[in-house]
């Protein structure tokens, strides 16, 4: 990958990492499920008027939206509303790589490589250390909700993999159609019409800027640039740059929100990132004798 593409990859990872701080900053006074619904309204419109529908059945597009967008971000926002710090949230979400390997092995019968097995074990150990040593402000509920977001993302990866549809800006936009209405309805049910109405009528400028950042930069610009990089470089050269996102998230949360990770979070985070790096190592070409083995195709974007 040349220097320009490397800089673009670092730029996208920075956008995605800072995204967690922006979410936390804009969420004050807005119910989390409603905030996700508003975000994805702007992911869909007006972009859907200019980007063609992906070449995939509607059920696949809807399933990708349910798991990669509705489930992932619904759980993430509720987790952060329950006290999960932005930096730690960005880190824990990387568990989606572990979940993707495990689910693909069980559902698609894709045999994981030795490196992927080692990466899963290492990453799981890192998650266990984070769980045991999490700071006092992080409840078990918040941690579990964030892990459910990572699990939902992992399921979405496997759905997309099984369908054969390549991830891209078109799939991101059109699959987002399934997000706003269900989450708006769920917010009405959970938070009540009065709270939802008050939040919408008093939508702050911080919430508006946060929505523009998360929908415009993190979702549309981020996916657009990242998938362009994937179209002209090997995945193994591009994907590791995603691991800058939790580093940026934790650093920016430390500097801007004074949320300092403790020793266990740092150690567990390093092990988790190391596990993801090991799991993403490209497999060696299969030997011609004895047939080919399918291996897990890991996700390429956040």
C-alpha cells in the first residue's frame, strides 16, 4: 500500500476512533435508541437518492441492516448511556472479530486457521482481563450490552459473508433503511412519548453536530474511503489500520473527557488487539493435495 493510501487508512481509523467520543458528547439528554434512529435517518437520506441499491436480495440487505446497524449501534449506544466509556467501548467492540470467527466456524462450517484459533484465545483472554479489572464506573450491564453489540456485528459479518455480497457504501446506505422506524418505536415504548417528544423538540446543537459527524463522516465518508482502499489494495494491508480506532478513542477520551483507563483495561486491551492482529494474519495457500479448506473471511470495516 502506497503512502497516500496509508494516510487515508489512518485518516479513516481516526474518524472511527473519535466517533465514540462524539457519540458520548452528543448523547446528553437524548434517549440512546432515539439517538441511533436519528443518526440512521441521516445515513439514509439524502444519500439513498443518489446511490443505487446493492445487487442483493432484500432479505439479505435487511438482515445486514438488522445486525450490523440496528443491533450493533443500538446495543452500543445503550451501553454508553449505561456508563461504558468511549475508549473502552471502542476496544470491546473489536471482539466482533472473535465472534465472526466462531460464528462462521459453526454456521458456515468455515474451518478457522491455526492463527485464527490462537487469535481468538488471545483476544478472549484480553476481554476476560478487561471484564475483571474494569473501572468502577463501568457496570456489568454496560459491558454485556457492548459485547452484545460486538456479537450483533459479528452475526452481520457472517450474514454478509454467506450472501456473497461485498460490503460497500451502497449496502451501508440501503441496509440502514431498517433502522430508524423500529428504534424510534422501541424508544417510544421504553422511554415514553413525553420523553421522546421533549428530546426531539429540545434537540441540542451538540446532538445535531454529533449526528452529522456520526452519519456523515463515520458512516458515509468512512465507509466510502475504506472500501475504495479495499478495491485497490489487499485486505491484509488495509484491515489492520482499523485497530487504530480504539487507540484514538481511548487517547481522545483521556485527553478530552479525563477518562483514564486502568492497568487491567490497558493490559486486556493490548491482548485483545494482539489477538485480532494474529487472527487477521492471511492464511497460507492450501496445498493442492487433499482438497482446499475454506477459511473465515474477516470483516473489513467498522
